[in-house]
C-alpha cells in the first residue's frame, strides 16, 4: 500500500465579504469566484499553470451556472488543462471540497488542488410557477408570431406572474435555520445576553485582526471593496440589546437578533492544497497541514437540533485521531448564530448528551473561551454560505503559521442537519 502523503496548505485568498445588496449587488457567483481564483493564481504564480483539480461550489445556484468551478478557473487564467468539479454541501461546501482534495493528495492521486466556494444573496434566482415556465417554453417553440402569442396567452392568469421567493426553510420541517436555532437556544438555556456577548467578541477580534494587518495578504479587491463591510469595531452590548428578535417575533421568548446572527452575505474564498513535493518544487510556502476531517449528520427532523451535527463530527474525528480538547490550541467554530456556538459548547460538556448522542462514557469537556475564534468569525465577517469553510481554513492555516501553537480544530454547521470538521497542524 502506498504511504500516505502529508497535505500541505500553501495558502488562501478571498474577496472581502459584503452584506447582501451592497458592494456586490451587480456581481455573480461566477464573477466573485473567478476573481478569488485569479487572486490565488497571482499570489502563487499559477496563471497559465495546471492545477490537478479545482473543486468549488455555491449554495444559491442559477441554472446558468453550468459547472461553475470549471468556468471560474478558466476565467481566472488557470491552464485549460485544469479540471473543475462543482459540489455542494450547504455551508460546509468549501471545507468538504478541501477534505475531498486532501484525500486525493494524501493517497497520491493528485499533487495539487484548490478548494473554493462562492455565494450571493444579491443575485438570488427568482423562480416562477411551473405553469408560467411551461407557457414560456411553448411560446419559444412556436413557429410564427401569432402562434407564439396564442401559446403564451391561452388560459393565461395574472396569478402565474407571482414569483416564488427564494426560501431558507428546511424542506423536512418548514422552519428556517433561525427558527430551528431558536428551538436549540431554548432547549439548552442559552440567554440573549450570552449570545450578544459572543457577537461583540467576534467583531472586536475581527477588528483587531484588521488593525494588526492579519488580513493584508489574504484579501483580493473586488468591485472596489478592500475589506469586509460587516465588521464593526464599535460593536457593543448596549446597541445590541435594543434589537428585536428576528425569528421569534411573537412569543416573547425570542433571543436571536440581526446582531447575534450572521447577515445575508455575498463573497467567495479559496484555498490552495498540495503535496509537500509539489509545493517545494515551486518554491511555495507551507503554512500548515490538513491532517483529518469528518462529516456527520443528525436526525434534526425529529428533534436533535438542526445545527448540532458538528458535535458529532468533532467527537468522531477526535476519537479517530486519538485526541482530546486538551490537545487543541485553537478552535475555529463557524458562527452561523451565536446561539449555535453556545449550544455546541454546552453539549460537549454535558455528560448525558455526550453519552446518549455521542456515545462517550465521559463528556468531551469545556473549552477555554480564549482559544475560540481568536481572529473573529462569521458573526463579524459575514457568511457567504459556500465560501465560509475556505475562509476559515485559510485563516486557520495562517494563524498557525504565525504562532508557536501546534494544532487547530475547525467546525462548521450546515443546513440539512449536517456538520463538517477538520484538524489542522502547524508546519513548524
């Protein structure tokens, strides 16, 4: 059997993330992804060069985005001999892409790959009912102008013109992610103040990272934007406490607000992975190593908590790696909602949950807050669904390359009751 190779994280690039309807109102998933891949290519001298595979995706798709990974890499100037694969696993898309590429690199199938994701809420597809769509198709197929008119108008009803709005509701429950998270917060007793405190910390850590220049070489300018436009250095509890609940507006018990939930966001991010030999032959840096990953799902439709699957993915990954929380120096936990992070942390230290759900005899334990999202996370930067995993992976690799600590854990919750986790180790 071939000996497994180490999977090097060479580096990353992303465009600044923007709140929906702002800086990227005229951009598309394809244009944002191509800009990101182009920035990555410029950063590592890959213009015109072949990369063994690009895997990327978007959660909000247009029918026009035919294999967006392939089209974006061509627009970005990579060699036409670079294949592109489009995939999607909701908010875990680009982290899952990295894990797939890592498996291929480790087993020697390929030597290099780019994992990426892009999402836009500003350019969401507007869909009409099937009757209206069939009417348009029939009119298009008709031969003469008169036939086209008759095909279009026969039995026409103005009700057919009502668009079907893009939905964030889970098909199996009819509830939005925010509504599900409200149920989780209630189950685990997560207070509004605790959520707001976590959100303030995320913004302050992100703002500090900008002040320190941490992001200077990670960002690629796009549409005139040079930094994430959601980060608020002046974020404070007094302001947050005035906001009304965003998802449970009538019961009087709602705790999730626009401030302690991620905003609807546009953006794209990518990470370059490689074998050590490939990177060294090109004189490229190795920031860190992607050493393990795990994907899990739960029975959210029957009460397990839509965004609790990362508890399972992390537990199973650590068990396979023979590690505990004590072995982890940094925890990069995607902040879909502050409540999601807090529920996850509480579950990991709950003996009954760890035994009944995770199959552990003892609780995983408590995590030092000083180790969590030290550069801020999604509440501050925003959350373009498919791009978040690559953003976190790139940030984590750079973090480990600039510190003396050795190991980081990444956890991303996703729609559909799934979670994606990964371990990253320092190259030094």
